[in-house]
C-alpha cells in the first residue's frame, strides 16, 4: 500500500513539472504580424512582416505562403532573415518579409498565420489592409494615347555608329588583296611544304643531343661495347660532315684526319678526335676490350670536341649592332617608378566604365526638337583627349624613372677559376626533407650558382655506387645547365662512392692551367662503395692544389623517404639521416676548403652564395664613365601632349554631347 502511494505522488510531481516546463516554453515563444502601411493606393506595394521569437534549441515550422493572400491581394516577393537577441543569444527570431499589392480597391483581411513547434502552434493576429481607388478628375475631357515618335535613321547615322567595324572590315580586305597579289607573284616552282616547316637545329646541338641519348642507352654497361663505339663515331662523323662539309661517313679514320688538316681546328681537339677514332677502330676491328673508364672517356672527349669546334654565332648586322648599342647605353636611375604604368590600364578601364555617363539622357513627351542630328566626323574623334592624356602619362612616368645615357671604358684583369661540382645521385637523395627532394633542390640551386658565374669554366661529376663525368669543364653554361637538369637517380648503380666522385672531379682538374681549382662535393651519406677511400681522394686533391668544399645535405634526425606501395602509389618511411660529417670535415680541412651542413633549401642556397663570395676572382678595373640625363625631352613631350589635350577639350570637344 505504501509503494502505491509513493508511485502516485511521484507521477503527480512529474506531471506538474511537465506542465510548468510547457508553460515556460509557451511564454518564451511569440508570434507577431505587422504591416508597414495599412492603407495604400491602388497598385502600390507594402510589406507584411511575419516573425516568431523562440528559444534557439526549438525547431520551428514556418507558414507556407502561396502567390496570393486570398483572391485579391497578390504576393510580389518574399524574403526571410534570422537574428538573435542582444540580451540573450539563446533567443532566436525568424522574420518573413512579404511584399504585397492589390489592383482592386477595397478593405482586405490578412489572415492569421501559424508557426508550429514541438510545443504546439503559435498564431499571429489578423490584420486589415485598405486599398484606395485612384482619384479621377471627371471635369476634364479624355485624350487618345500618343504613339512613340519615330526618329529618322539615315545611312550616315549607320556609318557613324559602325565606323570601327567598317575600318576592321576594310583592313581585312586590304590585307587580303595584298596577300593575294603576293601569292600571284610567287615563283612557279615552290619548295615542298615539309621543307618550309622543318625546324633547323644547329649541328652541334643535334650532336650533343644524340650523344646524351647514347649515354642514356648504357650500351657498354650491357656489354655491347662495339655497338657503343660504332654509334659514337657515327655521331662524330655526321657532325663533321655537316660542320665542315666533308664526306666523313665514307672516309677511314686516317683519311678523315688527313682531310681535316686544312680545317681550322685546335691541335688539342685534333688529338681528342684521334683518340676517339683510334679506340673505336681497335674495338671494331681488333676486338679490343677497353676498360669502363676508357668507354666513358671517349664519351667525354666527344662532348668536349663538339663543344670546342661548334660554329660561332652569326655576326649581327650594322643596324642590329647600332640598336643594341643604343639600348645598352641607356639605364634608369629610378626604375621603381615604372610601377606607375599600372595606372594607364586603370585609367582606360575607368574611362570605358564612365563613358555611358558622358552622353546625356532626357525624357520628353515629344522629340521634335531632336530630329536633326549632329553631322560631321568630329564625334568619331571624341576619344582623342584621352589618348593624348595617356601619352602624357607614359612620357612622365618614363621621365620620372630618369633615363640616362652613359659611355664607359673598362680594363679588367682576372684570374680564371675552374670549378667541378660533384653531386650525389644515390637513392637517399630522394628523401623529401628538402622541397621537392634533396636531388632536385640541389640541382636547382646549383644551376643558379652556375648562371651567376658566367666567366668561369665549370663541369659536373655525378656519383652513386660509381662515378662518371656528366659534363667536362666548359664555358658553355647553357650546355652544362641542360646536362645538369637531366641527371636523376638510377643512372648508375646505387650506393655512395664519395671517394670515387671526388677522385673523378680531381682528375678533370689536375691538368687545368687555372690559378684556382675548386671542387664542390655534395652528399647526404657516408662512403659505402668504390675502390678509392674519401681521405685518399682528398690527399690526391691536395697534391694537385685542388680546394674542396664539402656539403652535407639532410635535416637533423629523421627524414621522410618515398617507398613504392604494393597497392599502387607511394608511401613514406621515416629514415634516420646519417652523414659522415667527420670525413667530410677532414676532406675540407686537408684541401684547404670548408665543410658546410645544409638542413633545408634556404641553408643550401646560402651555402652556395657563401662559396660564390669566397671564390671570387681578383679584378682590377680602370673605368671612365659619363652620364647624360635624358628625361628633359620626355618631360617636354608630356607637356606638349597636355597642352594639345587642354586646347582640344576646351574648343572642338567642349561639352558632353559632340
């Protein structure tokens, strides 16, 4: 009995709490309706505002509005917005703004609208809208509706309105006539079309490209030594045939060398050619088995021979030289003012946008006074003041930049520097602690270093499990940059042969006559391949007076390394960065160089810049320089344009309608 009494009291208590909660929510929810104007003229519009205020956690269903309120009141448009109370952000208000109108006079009732929630429905109050009739003055008579006045549109009007289109059509017609006349006068026998479209590549570029393709085939690495040397000599013979116009493909090696005696070729280059042809003949006819270094040396000698014997660029014409001298003789003291040129397109855009406002508009009941239209060609030139103003702006901007002509003489004495870059291309160089990875970052920054030293001979050695010369010392930096950009991981057996890479670079420098010989050695690991220890290679470099700058590439700790996924794509593993800094420091110390550590792209770039400053050649300059300011004519021309523009704007083009 006691349990039943307890359960009954608990049920009553819960019911009272629910009733109190519902009453509280009902008090928080308010629905309102309001009209901006309760009385409007026939055909005029007013806005009906339906709003509901409720707790933000409640869900409210808005009333559905159709295209009319009853049969007479039409809905023109609706818009809904939401806001929150400033005193209590938990109170939300949704308002529907309804634009309404009516086209019959009378008094209309705006019905009550209901907003529904989980707690029940909440309705607005009814409103009354009064639509007033139009007051008509019955004391006056009725008039017929006037039709629109027709304005005479003449042929001259059409020509003036379409003058730009007519000029374009005339220009196209004249160009067509010109092309047709020249086509009729063409020679009866024309060259084949394919000959006209053929792109002529200089013979030295074609030869270097074919040599690079042969290198990438890796024929001698596949034990196809005879095929390798045959193709190598064919490339050289084809180059000689095109370069010196001799039948090199049909001559024996001795006959070829004899025929080149009358050709202007340096004795060192003749020796290179003799060594290339001699080794190839031994391989092809005596079944000689050359060493790997001999095969690679033949490729290097071939590249060097082509670079040294390439045709010099054609001399410029006198007119071209004169134009270049004029341009070279002009410099600007304040080039920053050229940023003001962006104002010119801005002024043009503003003028086009405002052009529609230049022509006046006037609504009249009759157009008889405007039937006669202006005639003449003057309106077609109404944009002339703008053109003159833009020309004046251009001249003033150039004048502000202070153009100056200068004459100078310079006598310089320099000590030549030969630089070999030895770059690691092992698999670990693909780690992505640099952007996009170590190898690509090293290539990009080294190429910038090369471009900044146009007067030095620079070469490239790449190493991994072994090493070879990608490009011998050359002053032709365009070829070097192309060869540098083509290096990639996988060109040779993987590994890190630091000693072999350094020894190969020193071998390219040992016979150099330069006063300063430098190797920049870049690696990200420790020596684990090759037959020459790194410190032995350092002693060799010291013996030949070669200074070595060593660069350790890699972040501290761990680096993300890409690994092919068995399911496709690439996954990354965190691999420890292990650089033999002790050995690299010892190499630099032994040769009089310096060791650097690069942990990101910015530090690697800074290292190359530091090396660039440390290895600057000594230059003694004797200079005479005389400058002449050239801004006065431009300033005077700008003033002339402004005076003409001012005169035209206040005489011929005076007024908005011309």
